[in-house]
C-alpha cells in the first residue's frame, strides 16, 4: 500500500472517531443502564452499540472491500489479504455507565501484518491521539513523546485487571501489589486505549496489563510506539494482539518493569 493510502486511512480514522465520539458525548457525565455480556463484569450499553454502528457504516462506505473486527459485532468481511480495521466503540464502558468521563473510542487499521494507523479519541476530555506508522504520534494535532523517567521509584504507572479477576488466579493482583510498593504511584483508569495514549503523551511513565482484546490495544500500541515507547509482552517478545499481554514504557523503564513482572510470575513478590 502507498504512503498516500496510509494517510487516507488516518484521515478516515480521525473523522470516524470524531463521529463516534459525538455519539458518546451525548451520554457523558451521567449514569446509564448496562447489560453484562457474560458472568463477568464486562458491560455494554446502548451507546457502545450506537457508536459501533456509526463506525462500521462509515468504514464500509469508504472502504467496502476492507475487513472489520469490532468488539460488539465481531468480524466483518472474509478477504484475508484486505486491510483490517480493529475497533472498540467505547473502551471504558464501566466508567461511562457510571458517569465517569474516562472512556475512549479506539480505531486501528492494519495491513501486511502491521498496524499502520491508530486513533484514540476521548470525547469527554477533548483529546484525540493519533499515529501513522513511521510518522510519529500526536494529541490534538501536536507531537507527543514519552517521558525519560529512569526508575520505577520515580514513575507514575498505570494498569488494569481482567474481567475474570474474581475467579482466576492469574489476575494481576500480585504484580500490582509488588509495583505499588515501589512506584511513586499507580493509577487504574479503566480504558486500556487511554492508558497507552497517556504513556505516549508523557502523562504516565509505564503501563502493564493482561488478557486484553485486540480492539483494546491495537491503536494505543501504535500511538505509544510512535511516541517513543517500548512495547512488548511480559516476556519481552512482540505483543500478540490475540493474547493481549502488554508492557509499555519509556525506553529507560521498560526493562525494569519486565524484570519485576518476571520475578512475580516466578512466585517471588518483591518488597
């Protein structure tokens, strides 16, 4: 695909994210009824579905041959060699349902084995993060970059917990306790796409999480990488979107975060 095609996809993603954001903005700052998708705490509201309809319709209109992977409606299209859009219409549904403005729209497009365009829009906060492979990352059109914080002791970190945390032993609790004892602070914002974007923007120094879905992280990972972050799974290998295990931090901090996570995974909780 040509550079002009990549730019065209970025322009489309920005426009579509803004349209979906307007749907969500109508429901921001107030509480909403939500359904549980399963026996877990994974929620969905009518706004998730309405925003996804806007996104899917817009992609189909502009790029009728492209594939789509959407959180609520699943996979669309079967051409294996066509670009694939990976979308989360409302990342942070629990926040949204409680009137908390920490939620986002996440839209990514991948082809030839790489995510090449990513947009994360937080409409209630007035922020739009974006990146195009090889061209850096922006917030509201202005360049952003990660911090240079050198150690965990000086770092403000962010994480999240899986939906099966009440029953699964592999739930990130031990990792959280270990890092909480060392870090300057740890936040839990409730939107993985926003977490990654805020590491990219330098508001947070590092992020880790497990059991995420492709639509949670595809756009945010590109934005963070283009802003200078190092991203990997918990073993230092490239992130597999289908597995959803992520460590993302500035280059100085990434290796130290991996080391701590590895120690906890081997059954030793650092104090």
